[in-house]
C-alpha cells in the first residue's frame, strides 16, 4: 500500500530531496517537519497500517522493505540528496538499511541509534551522521529540570549551547567586564531582555538580572557556568 504523487527526484532540484525510512513517532515527526519546511520528502515503512495512516499527511509515502536493494533501486533512492534511517526497534533492519543507502551512493546518510553500541556500528559502516534522539533529549531535559538552564542543545561530543538566565552577580556589568572567555571558558552568543527579542552580543552589552543569555562552549565549562547562580 503506497501513495506517490509524481515524485520524480530528477526533476526536483530546487528543494533538497530527502528520504525518511521508518515512520514511527520520530520518523513521522521528522518527515512532516521537513515537508513543512519546503523539502521534497519520501517516507518509507514496512508497515502498511502506518503508511495508510500517514497517506493524508505525507504527499509521498510508500510501503516497502528497506532491506531489499531491488526495492530501493526501483524507488530511485540512489538519486536522493539525503536519507534518514529512523528505524529504532529493529536493529538488524536499521543496520542493513543504512548499509544499502551507503552502497547506493546517497550523499548524506543520517541514522538514529538507540544505544552506544548501535551508534558505534553505524559509524563503522560509514554513516555520515549518527543521532541519539532519546539520549540527547534525556540530557536536555535533565539540565532543564535541574534548573541549570532553560534549554540545552549538544552541538558536538564536547560542545554545547545553552539558554539560561543571568544571575544577580552579572547585574549592571558588560560582557567585557565579566571576561566570560578568560574566566569562565564560555562565549555569550546572544542576549534577550524581557519583552524584547534576541540580540547578538558585543563586549559593551550590559547584562541585567533576569536577562536570558545564550552561552556556548565545552560541556564542562558551560555546566560550571550555569551553576554560578544556583
């Protein structure tokens, strides 16, 4: 059971063409967000029920076995700009699918990993980007629940960007006076005052208690910085 509306990858070069394999909660949410962002998206899932349920939301959705090379070739997968393997519950299917996408020459392959071991295997296969949605969200929520930050976004293995509230000890001081880089090892990227929007930070920017600040740096340094006001 499938639904396709004249999806010809060779003719869709204005917007990037993205394949999403596995349309569970993560995969379907990703596919729909990409679609809303103007991307050309093809969703694939082996479950006919899932495909049917998404047929009214995704313009192009297909029931297919992503571990079958012939099926992937018939769908023209090799012509896509990017592919995301969003399969989470079936480790074998995730690995086989990622391997086939790489063999078919998809330029950018992203894959969801459900464990460190799973992620290591995907990296060894040559997957360009391995993502850990559950683990990353757990870290993000933990920092928010602890009160250390308003939001927490990992950028790399040891680099994060955090949204936090400026504590009282910063009140009335400029960024230059606070010497964030030399004394705290972090960079203040932007600031936001109540009722206003975010503005890029400059040495002369004055911080007031309660301002929201965006801080970037190595994980340990950022964590230490966010605890200053606790």
